[in-house]
C-alpha cells in the first residue's frame, strides 16, 4: 500500500486510525508509529484525561463518565476532534488513537475528512484476547483500571466499537495486527502492514 506513508515533501505522510479494544496497546503503538511517520498521535483518551486534570469545563463534563468506563457522548467527541484535527500540526497527517469508537463517530470523521477534501489511508486493528487485556489494565493501574470498569469498557467495545471493523473492512482500509506480542514485534508488524521501514536501517 504505497500511498499510506510516503515521506515525499509536499505530500501528506499518513492519515490513520488505530482501532482495538481498551488496553490493546493503541496508545503505546501510536507514539512509536507517529514518531516514525512524523505526524502527531492524537489520543482522545489523553485529551479527555488532560481536560479532567486541568479542571476545564470539558473535564467536568466527562470525568464521571470516564471513571465508570462509559463512552463520552458522540456530539461532544465530534467537537473535540473537529477542533483538534484543524490545528496546524496536522497538515501532513495524523494518527487517531481511540477515535472513532462508534459508527456515528466514524461518520463524523468521514464528514470532517470530506469537508477538507481528504481521505483515510489505513485503519490498523490491534487485537488482543480479553484475559490479556484485563491483565494489562490491572498492571497499568490507571484511575479507570478497576476490574469492573475494565469489563464495562470491554462490553462497550464489543457493542459499539467492533462494528467499525466491518465498516472499515468494506472500505478496503482495514489492516489487522496481532497485538498479543512484545511491543517491538507489534510495531514491526505495523510497519510491515503499512510498507514502511523501521527507519533505523539507514
Ligand atoms: P483510552 O485512553 O483510549 O484507553 P485504552 O483504550 O484503555 O488504552 P490503549 O488501547 O491505548 O492501551 P495502552 O497503549 O495504554 O480511553 C479511555 C476512556 O476515554 C474511555 O473508556 C472513554 O470513557 C473515553 N474516550 C476516549 N476516546 C473516546 C471516544 N472516541 N468516544 C467516547 N469516549 C472516549 O496499553 C495498555 C497497557 O498495556 C499499558 O500499560 C501498556 O504498557 C501495556 N502494553 C501495551 N502494549 C503491550 C504489549 N505488546 N505487551 C504487553 N503489554 C503491553
């Protein structure tokens, strides 16, 4: 898939989505991949957590929703993402981590891209078995990483987010990556799926 990650000047490098269950390692891989491609990693989870930490109006609206494992309202997420992808650092592309998470969010993203005359290059699905997801989250120990909250996030993932797999597969964008491997191996599989070198071989 040559077009997804070309570094040629004047050309965009990549507009991608990382999809997968909570705790699959989307955030971990987004940082590595974004650095390699020279585009920002945009994590809606990190943006919401920063808003909570800053005590902003947005933070006040989402704090209890996130603590319970529920999803933040699609309309509110649309505002957050529309504003973020309009910033100057996204002119060569971006890597969305944790957005979209519902079919309406996928339609919103399609609209944002259409309005800008842009398109997605790829959607990377990082998949990991459920027991491993719970193990990782309990090890991570974030505020919302309590077992009952993790199980609720996983239930919502299956109900609301999994349908996006078919949505993007039908559009020919889906690349599936086994996330149940050491971090470096997952990264190399992503590079292979996108046809980019690791960047360390010179
Ligand atoms: P997110 O911040 O997106 O959190 P996540 O899905 O739990 O994490 P991720 O998959 O990125 O895993 P990570 O790399 O950290 O969402 C949090 C909350 O925000 C949601 O529940 C929701 O309330 C809200 N929200 C966010 N976006 C939203 C949206 N679009 N709509 C509505 N609500 C939204 O990895 C997990 C752990 O595993 C880490 O400790 C990591 O070190 C470890 N790990 C990673 N890769 C590994 C590997 N290969 N092997 C072993 N361990 C690994």
